[in-house]
C-alpha cells in the first residue's frame, strides 16, 4: 500500500535540516560562494546537530538514518546552498564503503572514533584524470609487498580532498583484471607519500573544496583493505546505489529553491501595471518548474525506498539522477529568465543556483551515463 506521508522521525529530520538551511546556511551562502573559504563553522554546527555523518549507524555514535532519511536532509541543506551541503555530506559518501564492506575494527575506528568522536573529515577517492565515467579504467595500483600494499597513482575531482583526514581509495590490486582487479582501502592523510593539491577553481559549489590526491609509494596496512581483494568495483557500485538518490535529492533542493525564488519574485515584480505572475508566459513557466520538481522528488524517494528495502534500485536510481539533474539545470535556467536582467546579476540568488546546478549533470555519473544504465536495464 502506498503512503506519501513522512513519519514523525522523518518530519523532525526534515524540519531540523530546513531550519538549519534557512537560518544558518542561507544567510552566509553568498559569502562562501564569493570568498572561497571552507565553511568550517557550519561543519561544526552540523556535527553538533546531527546533520553530519547522518548514515553512520547508532552503534558508532551516528544518527543511523536510512537512505531516504539522508535524501530528506540533503534536499533541505541544498535548498540553502548546495556547495555547503556537499561539503557537509561528503563524510556520508566516504562512510558508505566502510559501512558496506568494513569489518568491526575499521568501523569502530573510522566511523566511531574518527568521524563521530573527533569530528574528522573524509573523502571518497574513485575518479582519476583518465577514468571518470569509466570506473573500471582506473590506473592507481595497490601492489602487495612485505605484508602491506604499496599504492601509486592519483585521483582528481575529489570533493573535500584538500581538508580530508582520510580517504577511501580505489586501486587495482590486479591491473590485468580490469573491474575484477579493483580493491578499496582506507588511507590516512598523514601517511608518507600522501599529498593533495590546491582546491580546483570551479563554476559553482565554491564552498565545497575539490582537488587532487597524489599517492607515491604509500604503504597501506593489509588491515586497511575494505573487504576482499577484487571486491572494489562491487563496493563502488553498491555505493552508487545509495549515493545517486542522495545526490539527486540535493538537485531537487536546488530546483525547489529556484522555484521558490521565482514564485516570490514574480509576485513582487510589476510590469504593465500588474505582477508579472499574472502573465501567462511567466505563470506557465513556473507551473512547469513545479511539476518537474515534484516529479523529480518522487523519483528520488522511490529510488531511496527501494534500496532501503533491500531491493534492486539501479534503474530507479538512474531515473532519479538523470531526471533530477536535468530538472535542476532547467529550473534554475528558467528562474534566471523569470528574474530577467536581475537574474543575470550576482546580486540575486538565481545566478548562483544556475552555476551550482550544472554539476549534477556531471558527477555521480553523468546524465548520459544514467541513460546508458537505463537502456541496459531495459534491454537486460
């Protein structure tokens, strides 16, 4: 039986996240967008409120939210600023491989001690200069030698890389085996041979620092391997099943903010003696925004609901990711149009929303890759 209402816990989480977005994030979003500073004060506040590390199980000190709960938080925080939301939620992404494949010692140390008790930051190291959409094409190697793994290679477009205390790194333990030769490791920032580059200057989401990770003869203890050798690709795919709904939810949050700003402005702005909302050209555009945002949200919820039930959500997650990303881009572009010349000005919020939205069509699997996945699932 279908039920489209949140339960009490979900409503509480939504209200907490939205209040934080409205009162704490929204007023400083422009500052972090223009200054290039990392939003440390908001990171610390989020940790205290339980809006960081939201998927870490309660036994390790976390809130233990399911994927749908994580989606609810992401949407609300991204409504305030998707750059700050991304910086805040990256620990959750990096936690998933440990939650899914880590042993008790790894979970206790990195989820409990590091992330929850000591407020450390983590990053997820999959993408490489020559391997973005082609996950199996990574070149970083992990060669077993003298009771440890020696890692060599580099990662790029790693969000939170410049400030992370540890990384989940995917590397080839058997370079000849393509995806069957991938393994995953927890790598600490202060180990010899680990370094990061400066934050990459990006079109949008300036509050989320993104950079490179360099690994030069890094010795990683065997006990820091997640799962067995050769399970890295499977771990990464299971992470995508959970990360794509949550990223899609953030895209919905950006689109919802663009819709809210458009409705407000169209009611306030007068032309030819009446609010521009009275013009069919504007009202139809805003109506389309609202329909698409709601449709995207429902796709996101279903993709999260499926994986929380232990069911296959690959196609549903691809639906949600492709549609929500495209809706975010279209809705923010139309919001700029509703604002007219003011929409093109950095003094108004929709210009930033449009810049922030573009990345959703690129990371966590491009919109084109999502369509490849959908086609593959349909013809399987």
